[in-house]
C-alpha cells in the first residue's frame, strides 16, 4: 500500500504537513517562530511536496520524513533562535497552559518545554480536535508571552508536527523521546532534573 492511497477520510494538510484529526492519542511538537533557519523549513517543505506527489510506500515516506526531522531536531536542540522558554516566566506560562485543559479537552500524558520548542503527548477526548487544542495553547501563550516579554509580533511557527500513536510500543518510544530530549540536548544529565517536564522531581 502506498502512502497516498492510505490517507484516511479525515486526513488533510495544513499547508504542507499531513495531518490526521480523528486519532485519539497524539504526539505533537510545536516551535517558536525563529527556532529554525528558513533554509531548513524550505527543505522540509520541498521534501514533503516531493513525497506527496510520488507513488511511494509508507516505509519510504517514513524514512525520508525522519531524515528531515533529524535535521530539524539538531537546530532545536542546539538552542537556535531567541529561545523565549529560557525565561522562567514564559516556561511557567506554557506549563500552566498545557495543564489548564487537562482532563477536559484531553489527558496530558507526557510533556517537555525546551528552550525553543514543545513536545507533548495527549489522549484527546472524543469531542475535541487537535486544531481546537493547538489554537487554545498557541493563541493564549502568544498574546500573554508577548505581553510578559514586552514585545510585539510573531511568537509561534505557523506549522506544527503531529503524529498519532499507532500502538503501545510506539507510545513507549515517544514517551522516552519526550523525557530524554533535555538530556539529549545537553541541558541536564537526568530527565527528572529538567524543571519543565512531566518527569521533573522537584
């Protein structure tokens, strides 16, 4: 089965990124507006456009997108951009926002606030949508974050990455990835030492 022929009925694209709205458990990454160079964004979009227009297997699609995401992760983990979340006021704002709709729109399973991006795994309630959830997170934090920082202008990158959790093993891998991201980025030696995560032992 090719990737294009496997698209579900509620699958659609936000510009260039494939997106499935009706899967319950989701892994989401969203980034500050300046967390990646424009050249990397352009490369990722061009790759996705190329793959979308080819009759390829899902395995090939997975491989190519993982290569792109690996490049993106290097910039994210290096602390590219202004990194608003290094400011504890902004990190706390983000953490409180993630928890605000916990157990109403979704169950918050894992989360990690990095200096320039956020990783979250949620179990969505049946009546909520990713679009609704991301809008709530991003619109409030952009407005309040800019107010705290005394600035105006763009706060978040337009696109975000989401991937539904396929099975138990996939969920375990994603959970580990989120927990270990601060360690991988060299911010702490143990995941529980990172203040802005679901595993912090403060």
